[in-house]
C-alpha cells in the first residue's frame, strides 16, 4: 500500500480527479490518499504561493503527489505552483508521452509515438531577470553540468526500461555554444554508456520543424527546459489533443503527476471534462510506484474505451465516435473495460520489477581556473561606438587594453559597421596586455576608474579559462 498526496485543484480539477481515482481504485491500485488544498482558494486567502506549509509537509512525507490543474490568479505577484513545486522538490525530469490514437482521435500523424523528456529546474526558467538600462533587460540562462547529466541519463534509462530504440538531443548550440554546448557535450558523453540505444542530435529549429512534420522518425527526445516546454505542447497537440496528455515530474526523492492542460473554469461543474490527461498521469504514477500490473490494466482499458468510440465532447467526431459521454460516464466505461485490451490500438505491456538506474551526481575534479579578462557592461545613451571607446581610455590600466565593444552581442568596435543599430547597453571587454596577468584587484581598479570618469557600469562578468579552454563567448562578428 502506497500513501500518496492528492490535490483536486480548480475548475474541472475536482471532476477529473474523482473520475481518475475511481478508475485506478477499481483496477486494484493499492493506495491510501491524503488530500490537500492548493490553488485559487489558497492564493486568494493571501498565500502568494498557492500552497500552505502543512501541505508541503504532507507532500514531502508521502513523496508521491497526484495533482489536478489549478488556476493561478492574474497579477498580484502570485507564483506558479507548478514551477515552485518542481524547483523546491528537485523534480528535475518532466516526462510527456505523446502517442497517436489514430483512427479514433483525429491526427495527421497516425504513426506518432514519442516521449519528450524535458529538463525541469534550470535554463531560462530560473527566472533571474534584471532591467539594466532604459532600453535593455536581461534574463540569465543557467545551465549546470549536474542538471545536464541527470536529465540526459534519465532519458537513456527511460529508453532502456521502456524498450525505446533511440534518444534524440535537441539544442541550439550553434549559437549558444557555452550553455547549449554543455548540454550537447554531456549528451555525447553519456550516450557512450548506452551503445545499444541509437543516439542523435538536432538543432532545435529544424528538429522542431521535423517533429511537427514527421514525428514518427523520433522516439525519445531529451532537451532543455524552454525548448521542452514548447515541444511537448506541440507534440501533444499534433498527436490529437493536449487534453489527452499526462505528465510526470520526477526527482531523486519526490515525484508529481498531472495532466498537461489547464483548469478550464468555463467547463467546470458540467460533467463535460475529459479525465484522460490526468488518468495518463496516474498511469505514470502507478508505474513509478511499482504497481505496473494495475497501470497496464488501466491503460489498456482506456485504449479500449477510446477504440470503442466512447468519447467526451473534446474528441467526439461524427462518423468516428459512437457515443458522446460526460466525465462520469467516460470513467464508468473505462471501468467496464478493465481486464480487456484494445484490438486496433497498440496494447501496452509494462516491464515488471525493473527500476531506472539513476546514481546521484558526483562532482568532477575542479578545473584549473584562470582569470583572463573582464567585461564591463555600461549604460551609455550615445550611438557612436568610437565615442564610448574614447571615453573608456580614462578607465583602462597600464596592464590592460580595451579589446572589444559589443552591443546586443554584435561587435561594434573596433571595425564595426555604421549600419548596426545600437541600444544604450554596451559590453566593453578588457584584457591584460602582452604577457601580463589580470587579478581581482585589476577589476576593482577598472571600476574605480570608471566611477571617476563618470562611466555608468551596471554589471561585470569575469572572463575565465578552465583548463586552458575559454569559458566565455566572443562577440558576433569577431
């Protein structure tokens, strides 16, 4: 018996959660339930996180969290509970299977059967943003080696356990050579440990286009947080409906399972909602806690129900569907089909007593780290790079040179183009001259000189080499 935490959420959440729990209990799920309140009521009670401290305690104690969709009120500084839960509980892996149910659910891709595994904790979703000048704001894209290793290894282990043949990595490392480059590098390293599984890499733009056009050539896709968020919704939609997709969020200690759709408040309380997305999340939960036989029974009964043409309004289609039903009736139809298998759709069979091998991250030996320069980011309202370069002559030290100025990543000095449009945000790179070395004291001296010269430095970035390899980007055009 496994004790789980359940949140019925907002909008259609209570209806689809009741239907989901009824189905999995009828199938023999060995679970005990602790219910908590999250979402709109908690937000509007004055709690900006949408969840009470005692609810966190319950989730952390039980480790398994089945959550219906919630509504986050607009404005007022309310935080996304999904994002908060993923980060606080270390749920680094988001898993979204997207499978065609052709010919029973309309799709242009009848052979589609892919799983998107998305890194869940870092990337641009770290949410670290600053306005730096009148015209420029920044968002920091944070990618870590531990984050890359954990998600890539999860993808290969998932493929091994679930009999998948290929893992594809999507990045944009032709542009973001440091961040996406690290993800690609780690993918290549870990792929060597799984010679039985085919591996490949696609640049995200052409890869996404190919997935939307020919998804059947992909099997498991692993990618960074933002790309995975976009790709998984596209994949769910082209498979037939976002409303049919479930999601697992897996960490080293805890896991959360949910539907990927929202709370649809306009459909609430009308016995209309399709519980399939949350039910798919529950199937993933049952697999995760080792109740694979129950998961198999539920999934095959659900497929049989879809195959029988018993459909809720969102997927009902004249000539294909046989009966339009509500939430309650759909759940009853799935229960009636427990123990039965589909005859046209692919019957599922989940491996018994097989666990993913996910060792904890082990820190690598520290690299030889050497300071080789500094970028001073300057707020300056002029437009001629030669003028700011002249002003910076009063900032430089005897042992340093101003080597480059960029604007929005484009080199504008020296030898910039007059046609390049410039904002008020300038990256000014200083490096030691000749055989000199730079230290932290030189950076302080540069900032002191900048203050004396009335140069508005709004941030700095130290430039390092790690084991002799540059750990920073050049300006485009250099």
